[in-house]
């Protein structure tokens, strides 16, 4: 059973800063600044990262709707199921925010077993590839496969390092969103 969701961010920028919320040209400019300043994990992202990201986010949203999800946002905010210490390495001044899953409407959160990118793009025959799950479904997947942070903390056994949560509603995050 999932108790809490985590969000990782750089203290300098604050939580839930989302490139997908920006216009494409502005998002590219921000990402290029991150690359030039070599700020953490994001500085290594490919030149087509934002195009791929928006495409995968659209696909995740569509799959979630097909399962009865009711996303409000066009693009999600990202969290993880439980803590993932590896994500603290992504930022210069890392912070972790924990929010009880009970604060979220189940119809506004979807899950991928692993980060959205490898889940949707890495095809190795595992049954969770290309899948988006509801809260009830992800509990079943966890019972079958476990928590990636426990069985793959160093990434030695594939790209699954955590279970990603796509948050499709700003309301449960309103206390932390920048105005």
C-alpha cells in the first residue's frame, strides 16, 4: 500500500517547476541555460528532449483517460512512489518533499513502473513497458514486481529506478506551487 509520494527539486528553483508548463521556445531557453551552467542531471538531456517529453506526456495522458482518469492539467507534475535517494543526486541543492497519497484524488494521478521515458521507449518485453497505471493497478504491479528503489537502487538491472507518479491536478500541490 502506498503511503506517500515524493518530489525532488533544487532548493534554488523550488518544487514543481515544470518545463512543460512553459511555451516551447521558453522551455528550450531554460533547458539550454541548465546545459550551459551544467546544473545537475538535466544538463545532460538530449537536444530533442522537450519534443520527446511532450509527446510521451500526451501519450500518458491519453492512456490514463482510457482507464477512466480525469486529468485537469495538460502536462503532469512528477513525483515518485516512496523515497528514491538516487534522485537527490540530480540537483546541486537537493530537497525532498513528501506528500501523503491520501491528499490526491485517485482520478488525477497516474503511474508508470519506472520513469516515463524508458517505460514508454525501452521495449524489452516486460509487461509494464508502454503502460500507464491507476492507483489501484499500481498496487497490483508493486505486489508482482516490487519497488524498483529496493531491487535496483544502482540501476544495474535495467532503467527502472523508481515508480513515477504523474500528477494531473494542481489543487493538491497548491501549498507548494509558486504563484
